[in-house]
C-alpha cells in the first residue's frame, strides 16, 4: 500500500472526519459554519478535520469573500476503491478454493 493509501485511510479512520466527508458528498459544497452545525463539534475542531481531509485530497476549498466553501473530491477515493476491489478478488478466490476443498472432502 502506498503513502497515499495510508493517508486516505488515516483521514477516513476518524468518525467525525468521515461524517464531514459524507455531509459534503450528500449535501454538496458547504461552509465551515454549516458543517459545524452538522458535526456537533466546535468550529476549530471542524477546521482541523477539514485540513486533514484537504491534505488527503478528499476535499477542496474555495474562498468567496470571508467565507470558505468546501466540496468533496470523490476522485480521491479511486485508490481506495481499487484496493478494495483487489482485496475482494483475492478473498473471492480464497473462498472458491475453500468451497472446492469442502466439496472434495464430501466425496
């Protein structure tokens, strides 16, 4: 697994960060203030979580006057989707092998 994978996993490992990311995915672009009301943590905490998500490439910010708007970057999930697909194929093969073994044992 590469460092980018590690960074994505670390960023999404925290339940508050996952919730913020999910809020941006479902609700579209939002300000820190709006995200804070949904996150049920302080505004400074939300800002810190957003910084981690931004560093991992999961969110992008856009400044408009005094407001900063954040949006989810779904393409950043591609390495994780690729990894989970690879792991799924690996385990499907292992379960197929186990199924074959069990069938041979029943004979």
